[in-house]
């Protein structure tokens, strides 16, 4: 990959049922646009990566550690490494942008999809 690309030309990954990611991997971070289907569930999990995001479209109920809240467009979050978290989307689904450091090397084996770019791209 060169210095430039477009979300619409990135091969998407199936993260979980109803959760699709278009990742861009750098040497030190992974940046991704994630599309979550209506009423999708990201089960509780944790990972070595710090995760920082912003909600671009829709609404989600987020639990990070012991904090839980409904977030709407423009909301941001920071998940420290190894902190358990989970997400439930609302009836309209959601689009988010997130950055992970270090890069998501564990995504290398995920299923590749033939999916269109997320809404707005």
C-alpha cells in the first residue's frame, strides 16, 4: 500500500456477526472504519491494544470497564489496554472510526468480505 487509499477500495473484514471493518494498518497503529448492523452486539472482550474512537453515525450503548452509557454522533471514547468492553447498537446501526495501538495483528486471520463501503464513503 502506498501513502494514500480510499475506504471504498479497502477489503473489509468480518469482526463479528453484523460488525464489518475497513482497516488501514500502519507500523504503530491500526485505523479503521467499522459498520455495525442494527441491533448488533459486540460481546465483552479485551485486548492488548489501546482503542480510541468516535461515533460517526447512529447510536450505541457502550460499556467500558464499570462505565456504561448511550453514545450518539460525535461522542468519543478511550479504552485502555486489557479493559473489558462491549457494545450494543440501536435500531439504525452505527458507523464508527477507531484507532488501535499497537496495530491489530490479530485481525490477519479474519474472514475477508465482498462488502460495499460503509455509508457516506
